[in-house]
């Protein structure tokens, strides 16, 4: 019998893993019910590796509002962090068509003429994030957290290995594993599967489902070069809400060109407050059925 592996994203610190797993399953059940379906496997064959507290330690327990400050402080002493932050912010500026004038309007008038543009300047970062918020529904905090988490995860080998090894324990070499990952969890799942490929481990993943994934962001993709289709994955299905700021770009030929190509579903109507919540993805009728079909 196949098993299902859920890989969660961030903002799960201090939560009960059993409760979180139940939340994911309940959302999936609602999506299945829209097709008149029920769970195709027993719940004990659904694995939910939990690493939320480890992610929270990346920002020392900071709130979303404090996260950008941590990023800037770290970037001041870390050239790589500064470059990544700059590239991420510029990509969001371009995507939202935010002009220099709009950013200047968010600065104190006394600063606008003399302030140095760039992530090394906290007031400029604040101005950019405020401008982004005017184009999105509170997206600046999510962008700040995503930037920090991705940089920490990809640049700290021990941290990455700790998280990946935890997820790896949920995989079963003797079974086919359908993998469903959300948000930062899509980065974790992808890097783990690529790592296993390099190590020559014969995992079998008939379907990889990524939901609300940031993998299509150019600045992030650049840290994953060379990109490729994990050898253990038969098919890859990516779904996103077009208003989800985390999944800025689809995983298509322009943003994640691999062979075989990833199938994208870009019309999810994620009803959660930030259009990014996992329950708003798993209860989508099409997403739920694709997971079901892979398991049966």
C-alpha cells in the first residue's frame, strides 16, 4: 500500500504535530467530498514529519513584524544574505510594478533625497515592504519571513540536514510515497529528493504535489542550481492561488524549466486570509482528487 507524506511550511512552531496532521487531513477530506470521495488509505499511512520548532529558531522566536529587522541586521554582516534579500525585494518590486516614486512616498520626506537604496538600509527596506503591502494583502511580513527562512535553510548545512533527516524518517523505502508539500516545505521536499538522488537512494514517488511554492522565484531558484526533475519523482503537480505572494511565479518553462515539465494549476481560490493557508489548498476539489488518484 502506498503512503502519503505531508511536508509543512513555516509558522508551525509550538503547535501539536498530531493536531496539525488532523487539520491537514480534515481539509483534504473536505476537498475529496466535493468529488464524492473518501480517504483512500488509512490515516496511519499518512505521515506528518514535524520540524516547526526548528524553523522558529531560525528567527529566535521573532514575530512576523520583527522578522524583517532580523533579516536586515543579518544582512549587514553577511554579504550572501544581503544579496539574497536585495534580489528577493527587487523581484517583488518588479512583479507588483512598484515605482521608485511609490517607495519614496513611504519614506520620511527628510530621508527621501539622501537615503541609500538597498537592503543594508533598514528605512529603505521598511519603505519597500510598506509599498508591497499596498499592492498585496499584508504580504510584506510573509515575504520577510520567507526570505529569512530560505536563506537560513539553504546556507546552514547542519540546519538543513537536521530538517531533511527528520522528513526522511517519514519516507518508506519499501513503499511508494506520494509527497505533498506546502510553502517552505516545497523547498525542503525538493532539496531532500535531489539529495537522495545524488546519494543513489532508490525512493519511489509517483507524485510530488507542491502547494503555494516559492520555488519559481528567481532569487531562490538561483540558490538551487543546477535545478532538475528529481529522478525518484514520476510526476510533479504544482498548484497555487494567483494572489498568494509566496508562490510569486508558476513552476513553468520560464521559472523552473525542467524535464519532464511540471504541471501547473494556477487558478486555486484559496479562501484563507492570506491566500496561502494549507487548508485553502487541500480542500480544493482538483488538488484533493489529484492526491487521491496518485494513491489509488
